[in-house]
C-alpha cells in the first residue's frame, strides 16, 4: 500500500491533539517505509536497527517543527538520510587500514598482472564483436554505469528474472569465448 494511501485511510488518527500520540501513530504507520529507506542506503552488514533508533529519537525531538502530518514520510526520510550519513562516517573510521608494505606489494602484483588483464580485455572485445548485434547491445546496456536491470527489462519487454537469465547465458558464452581465445594466444 502506498504511503499516501495509508495517510488518507487514517487521517483522523493523525489529527490527535496529543503530539506524542500523533508522532507515535505516524511513526508506526511509516516505520516500514523508513526502514526500507534506511536499508537501501546502508551496506548489507550495517545495523539498520541502530540507525532506526537514532532516526526515531531525532524525529521525536524535531516533531514540533513539522506543521503538516501528511509530510511526515518525506520529512522522516530526510532525517533518516542524515542519520545514515552520520552512521557511515562513524563506521568508516573503524575500517582497518592496510600496512604500507602490504599496499606496495598489492600494487606491484597488480602491475605484474596488467599485461594479462589487457589480453583478457582484448579477447573480451573480440568476443563481444562476435555476438549478434541485439545481444551485444543488451550486454552493453545492462552493464552501462547509468543502466539498471529494471529499466532495461521494461524497455525490452522482459521480466527482470528473464533478463537476468539471458544475461547469465550470454556471460557464460563470453567467458568460454575469452578462454578459447586466450588458450590460442599462449605459445
């Protein structure tokens, strides 16, 4: 049910004279929306419950500034966004930093692998060229930085699941093609 529909069905409940009751009703009504919003902004391992507690506390403290209860979901999502940013900043400091020697070793290994990566990319380009044009365009659109599977599925008249399956088959074919190509290059 859309949040607007929730609000329309229960408007009278949100008109309570008691601000605490009004806040609790709004929070209870929109908590699933807020939680989904928070989870969408956090990495999978983050503690959404911790962030939701902070969102609730900050929203309660600032609730007196909200003039129109119908704006609660948007208003609370703005608060949630700031709380997620605060959470991410606080936990970014917790990351372990790699020792400089390890960083140097990783950089050296990456440089050593560079010629092999270039070979793989050239082979992939050749294999992409061998694909039928419609499949090649589909792959390029699916992996474009601004692309999304949902949008591409809608544009091509496929379900997301069907598109994922088709892309998996194309990727497998490309992998086999790249492997054959690389095997032929090795003396």
